C-alpha cells in the first residue's frame, strides 16, 4: 500500500489525513486482505501513521496440523521519515533509530513493510484451530477432532494388536517362501 505524501509533507505540523485501507499484501507466500483505516499526521520530523487494520491469515494448527484462518488485528503506530526534502529536493539525514521507516525520494510512504512486521508480532507462535483441539493420535495419526480412533478404543491393547499384525505378516511371507520351494 503506497501513499503519496508530498502534499502533506508541505503542510504544517499537526495536519491530518485519513486513508481507508483495502489492500492485499503477500505475507510469507500467501496473499491476505487488509482492511481498516489509518490516520497520517504531519510531525516535525516526518509522518506518523496510526490506525487499525484487520485481516485473516492462513495458519497451521500446532496440534492437529490442519489449516485454518486466523483473524488478526494490527494496531499500527509508526513514524516515517522522509529521505528527501519535499521543497528543496536535498537529501535529509535519517534518525539514529535502526530499522526506521522511510518515505522515498518520490515522497511515497509504503505501508507494506510495516504490515509485514506487525503481522509477525501478533501471529501466535503455536496457533490452535480451537482452544480444546484434540490433536492427532500419536500412533495412527488420525485427527481426533473428527472422532476417536481405534487406538483410543483399544487403549493399551494397541501395541499387542500391532504385534499380532506383524507376526501374521511374517507367517504369510514364510508360507510364500515355502510355496516357491
Ligand atoms: Zn487443531
Ligand atoms: Zn490412533
């Protein structure tokens, strides 16, 4: 999302512009729609961006590994600094702050990078498709949100039945070998 702020950079400190945001941003390989409103305020050093954006991102449940959409709210507040003086065209010194956001030489303020960084801040490290997600069965891998698997019904017997299947398989192959002879 790019906003040309050349007019606002010429305006007096404290002047305000509101922008509706409705923008698709690529986050970690997938496109997400961001909607909301931002308020741009002229400061003594640049432009302060403040606003709230809503989106939904596709995430993988950390327990059952299913994909689901997760709603995110970004409360953005960042100051942007022009690298070029809007009147004289001379280049301006940037503040010491590392990683500060800049308004480029064509006076474009780009929200994309801020959106990306804020998403990383609010996205959960271990997302859950629901609070009580039952996860996957450790032995058969079934998604237990869709109902119990046979392992659970059989309880501790699952190991012995697996063993029985293995033994059966061995017997079959022994018989086949004998058949070849
Ligand atoms: Zn889940
Ligand atoms: Zn199971």
